[in-house]
């Protein structure tokens, strides 16, 4: 069974930064892609950023220039650096993995709260 474990959420003032981490029990290259989604109360779950096993990245327009996704293969961990955070970035952030088949996996979520 695949496990995705997020960490790094918390509360920060507007303009601040946070770094999220997602550690997987599997080798990163066993997935087609990994990334991050977020969901604010009453809203749908939205894509934030993804990275494929071949390093292709995709960012939502609302985070371009502020967030960066990267990975550490040695630790099978994906990171999301979030800079210049805004109150509208407040949400539960979920780590996501897409297998090379039809399966999708989700972490338990980590809360990010931006005050300001």
C-alpha cells in the first residue's frame, strides 16, 4: 500500500513563507507524477503544482512565481516551497501521486493558514 505523508503546514502572516514536504513509501520513479492540491472550506480541490518523473512541472496560475515544486530522489520526497503567501492561499494542502496506471493516491492533508 502506498503511503504519502505530508508535513510543514502551519500558520504564517501574509507575505511569509512555508515549505511543505511529502514523503512516499515508494520509489519516486514508480509514479508518473507527484504534486500538490489544495482545498479551502466550501471549495473544490484544486491543483497547485505537479512534477512528473521526467521533471516536467505544472503550476496553477494563482501560484506561478510564488510557489516551487521539486523533489529529492534519495528520500523519495516532494517539496512545495511557498513564498509571498496570501490569505487566499489558506487551505488544506494534499500531496498527490499518480501511478503509471490508473491509480491515484492522496496524503492526509496539512493545514496552511495565512493571516493578514
